[in-house]
C-alpha cells in the first residue's frame, strides 16, 4: 500500500531529469511534501509520436467507462499480481502505462497503538524515484472536459523494507526499464514487462523515521521529510530562541557588556566634570564685567551702608594713586565721548574703594 508521497523538485528540474519533450500543466504544478490520494501527481507518458511528456494526473484512477466520474473501489494502488486478471486493470495495462514521478513515499508501522511514519526515498534528495503506474482518461459528458487519473503499481516489499510494510511501489531503476514500461502496444504485457514488477533491491533507496505530522494531510511543509532526530534538534534551537528565561539572560548580559544608546549619547553630552573648590577659590570675588556694572554695584553698597548707619571712609589713600585712577577714568570718559556717550566723573572715595577691591582680588 502506497498512500502518501512527496515531489519537491521544481518543474524545470523534473523535465531535465526525465528528458521530457514537454510539461503540460507545469503552471499548475506545485512542489508538495505530503501528496495524498485525490491530489495531483506528475506523470510521464508517451505522446502520439512516442516522445515522453509530463502531465499532471489526479491520484486515484477513474475508468473511462465510469458514468459520473467516480469509482467505489480504492484505486490509488494496483497490485502487480492482478494486472492481467482484474477487469479494472486488464485494459489499461495494455494501452495506458505511465510512470509516477516522486521524490519519495511514506509507509507506516504500528508501535504501541501509534502509527509511526517512514519516508522512503533516494539517498540523493535531488533524484527522482520512478514508480510504475497506469492511467485512464474520463470525459465529462456535459462539458467534454478530459480528466486524467492514475494509479501506482505495487509489489511485494524488498528485504530492506519488509519490516516497514509488506508491499512497496514498483520502482523502475534503469532507463531501459522505464522505456520498456512506457511502450504499451495494446497487447498483453510480455514476460519481460512483467519481470519489471519485482521488488526493487537498489542500494540507493533509503528510509527515515519522520514526524507524525505527516499523518495529517493538512501538513505540507519540509518538516514532513526531516528525520525525527534532526527535527528534534531543530526544534530545540527554536525553543531556545523563544524561551523567555534564556532571552532575558541574553539581554542582561548584553546590557552589562555594552552600554545602551542613552549612556553613549544623551547622558555623555550632559556630563560635565566638576572638581571640588578649595578655600582660596571660594574667597575669590568675581569682578563685574564692565565699569557700568561696577558702578551700579558700588551705589547699591553705599545705600546699604547708609541704611545701617555706617560712615563713609575718610580719604586716607595716597593722592598719587588717586590721581592716577582719576586720570584713567578721564581717559575712559574721553573715549566714551568720542563714541557718543559721556560718563559722570566718580567721587574720589568711590575710586579709592574700587582700587582696594582690585588689590584684594590680586
């Protein structure tokens, strides 16, 4: 029994491997990892000129004589032992033989009440398996539409695969075998053709235990073909990626080793290095920016002294120094006059006070 298969290659690659003249319906073909009964297979057959072509066919043969395009029997497989005796197969085996092209197929074994799937395929994932098949064409009486349907020929299983299932598809492993099977001349199959229907013992066919996800026809992804041991390893990696605990630890480590954007941009721009001030720096009096500000400050101080009843300081300064200060102010007044502004001459007491302040600052 072969009830599930896969064909993962691109249409160009299929045509290249089969040396087919054309691929009818290639635009409708889609690679599939889980082909189920009543879905489409890629089949190879001979055209009217005897040239191999590719065509999409629905899996499950519907005989041309069906009135409504249905059949009550299970026709996805045809036993090799009954091809010449069963009325359903006897006509098509003479005239309508084809080859079903797959990347591999599935079989199940039962372990502890659970069905375990195995994927049987070539040891080269890019190489096709050529399964012996038959087809028929049913014509819709109302629309005239032609429907191509097919079946896979099965035989006894090879010793290599017998522990999985007692039946297997007929695999046509050589170019000669494929040409012989396709050349149906309307006569009963010759003994040479019938000899093709033996179990295949080629060494390049291997099998893998795969996930039970393939049990559902809803699942159609590359994971259907991945061996369970490799799939478990892959899932572990995915679970680690989404594990919130692991993710939090990674974020914490990153923060510890690499400063965030705030620390390297805004905060650094705002940082100003400050040194503690010693006593000498604290006692330094900041001088006014200009003479006008200095005069305003002195007037304020004089008013405060008058309020407190403090007498004006006597004129005890050296007259030479006072005269020098006056001369400096006079020079300033002359410059200001030239600039259009005249300043009022200051009293000697204020000038002496200003000089003492500057001396203290030095």
